């Protein structure tokens, strides 16, 4: 029998995560990990989410670095770090020396001195400066390359285009009378609102996008850049500790409903039909719909519809049919109608897309209505984008022509590590709130939601084939892990509290799904044939409370612990997760007099995956509640289900 290691159960890999080293530069706190600086702040006053060097190829794919020769001198109130980084993949070969210093006066400087080691095409090489999304609506001052000073704000609603150009420095207040300034050297910088891609940040980067790209760089070229962070004003060191450092994580649940659970669905499996052995397990999730994508210029779309219809009937749900219309939409819809008249599938909703258009034209939805509305009279017609929120934001649809508006989400457009994926969760709510600004009260369907991108909508050339022995770019080994369940819980929390109408996650079966196939997935995906993944149990816990009221859940450290609170007939179900690789002690204010706590973590996850029916029979253990408050300890990436009342 295969025994999965704790790290495989946590995040789908046998490799240890990069070491996270807390550091101080006087009153300023930060962490260093894997060549990056993160969470730079004074107390709870944020300055930067992340500061790092990126190498991006002609298709905007990020080439990771291998680090060597590092040295760290931590002096308590100051530090010095040096290392050698090399980005090498295919034709790309770029190396640089990194030097980071932090001084006791709160000054931090990060320098990169790089050399191009081969000829290749690049879209970007240089620093990415990530300002946290929590700065939304806050005033700032930008110094431009010609010395002019521009007053502005970090955008509240997600900005479709760059809020600042020609930047040399940017400053904002972090406390009364205290300013932080970030100064960039070595290129011209500008800012984009990365919440367009659900990164919870504003990114200041080089080179300006108005300049041509890709650009060929030649072996021997040198690239030097530097970023300096400095403070001005009187900083009181005694107020410079974060809330988490002062007292752990506190979670509180509100009394009033902020909406109801959205309709939750899954995607049709991309690896084959649902095995009989998994059908009953999937029915117990009580999902509301099954998404299938039909590209009407693909000669195989009839077979794809047949399989999706069979799976939907097996699960007892309707289809969310995403239609991708090509150059002859009239002819394609006529042919589709003939097929549907014979098949008569149950349709939950139509999503209409026009190939070559970033966002659905109103006339395309009108044409689809004309051909299809009588076949499923209650099914709404939606439009928007099959890609990221940014395509919707930059190509805003005529929303009154749609019954609902849709866009997709994945957390790995720009970064791929666990910390970065956790940061994207709050930005999902920001995307919904920003969409409300131009779609009004139209229902919003977020579909599909996946761990990895399904395709690259910004590619400037053909995608390279996967390197032998590696996974396809749309597959993430974390899909089978506790991390995927933890991330999904965070996603459900922010979408449900934002009152989206519908959310479609992952697929049914296989390495992009919620249960594994009977034969398992190809290596190197860490597979238990015939098992369920931890995210299955999360969706089952939510499915048992379908259409429950959603209560606002607030956490003092949302990058560490978060959750979703539901209420039904006077009872509450609180789902909590640890979003870190460290144990977390949590105080939960839920208002209940008694409760039952069930944990899913590395101590029982494999058993829960292999024998899900047995795991789901257990309520857990009775937990003390004093004054409506309970204490919970969460192992890394654990999930807790607390039923009270």
C-alpha cells in the first residue's frame, strides 16, 4: 500500500518549501524567501507585498531562478544578503548577482547585476514591485522620470489600464506622520493593477508596455537595476509589531447574513468519463451543474456534448454549456440547434463566447437567443469572457443584453508559489465588486475556477510542448493535496461573501478534478487510484448546506487563517483553514453554546481520501465553547469543520 508523506499531503510535493526567514531593518519587518522579499511593513502598516526579479519570455511565461552561493548575515536590527540567480529554460539563459541590505533606520536596498548568457527573446527582465491590494483607495505620490510629481491614489475599483506611467519613485503614508518611499533605478517603470488577474497587488514594473515586445537580447548584455525602500517621519518602534505577532489569529463570525451560498458546479473531466465507482461519491457533493465547453468549429463537439450529457444525467444536474462561436455563428448555431433537438439535454445556463473577441458582443448573445431559447426556456443566456477578469474589465460588455455576466479565475498568471496563491483569494472579492461597477445587478458567474491556467490568452507565439517527465501546464500536483482544499475554501469564502450567483470549480475526475480515476494519473502526478482528493470533503461539507445563509467571517491575519461561515435554521457551520505551512492556534468567536469539531489534516487525510464514506460518517469531537468562543489548533493546510447550535 502506498503511504503518502506529510509534504505530499500538504502541498503535493516531496520537496520542502523554501525557508522563510523573518528579518528586521529597524522598525521595518519583512521576510526573505527564495531570493524574494515579502510582506514589508511597519507594524500593521503595509509597504510592499513582494519585491523580486522576473524573467518573462516572449509568451509572458515566467522562467524560475535557481539560487546558489547565498550568504545571510542577520544582525537582529539589520541584515545583509547576497546570492547568485540563474534563469535557464530552452533558449533562455540569464544570470544575476543579488545584494540586499537592511539598515536600522528602516532603509532596505535590493540590487540586481545581471548578464545575458544566450541570445533570446524576452518580454521583461527586471524588478517587480508589488504594492498590497489593501492600499486600495489610499493616496500616494509618484515621482516621474522627468522629476515631476504626480498626486494620485491606488485605485479602489480595479483599474483596466495603468494608473501611473514613467515612474521613478512612489510614496504613501503608513502611519500618521510616517511615509514610505520606494525608489526604482535602471529602467523606466509603470504600474498596473494586478487584481485584474486576481493577484492582490498593484505591480510597478519595467519596461513600459508601450515599447515593442518581444525584444531580442544578445549574449553579453548587462542589466543592472535597484530598488530602495526608505521611511520618513517619526516611527515608534513599540508600535511596530504586527497583530499576529502580538496575539495569534482571532476569527469572529458576524450575526447578519451577507447573502446565500452560490450555485456550485464542476467541469466535465478532461481525462475520460466518470467511473461507476466514483459516480455515487460525486452525487453526494450535491453540485448544481456541470460545465462543458463546445467549440462549434471542432468536428468532435457532438461527441463532447454526448459525454457531458451522460455525465450530467449520472449526477442528476443540468449543463452549463459554454458555446464558442467561430467565423460563421449563424450556420454553427443552426447546426447546433438540430443536434440539441435530437439530444434534448437539460441546460442550466448558456455561456456565449465569440472566438477572436475578448468579451462577448451583445449581438452574439442575441443571435444565440434566437436559435436556442425555446429549447430550454428557463436557461439564462450569459456572456463575458472565457479568460481573465482583465479581458472583461478592458472590454466591458453591454450587460443589459445578458441575463448574467461571467469570467474565469486561476491564481497562477504571474506567480506559482503557495504564498502567492494564498494572496489571490481576497482579490477574487475585489474582482466581483469592481464588476458590479459596470454590470450593475446582473448575476455574476465565476466559471471556471482552476488552480492552473487552462490556456495562455496572451501568448505571442506557439506554446512549447511540455518537457518530457513534467506535467502539462494546465495541471498542478497540488490538486490532490490539502493545499487545494484550503485555497478552495478561501475562494468560496470571498465569492460567497460577495454574493456571486454561481461558481464552477475544477473538473469531476482526474488530475484537474476532485476525485481520482480508477487507474490514477500519469507520473509525476502524485496519485492514489480510485481515491478522492481533500477538496472533495470541503465541497461535500458545503453541499450539505446548499443555499444556506452566508455570515461575514473576519480574521486578524487572512494570509494565515481564513474560513466560511454558514447559518441554517439556527445552526451554524464554520469551515476554517490554515493557509500556511506552520501550525496555527486560532480563537474562534462563533456565538454558539456547544459544538462538534472535525479536522482534516496530514494525520488523517490519506484515510479520508481512500475511505471517504467512513470519514464522512464521523462528526468529530465535542469542543468546549466558553462565552461563544472556542480554541482550535490547525496543522499546516488543515481544514476544520465546526458545527455549533
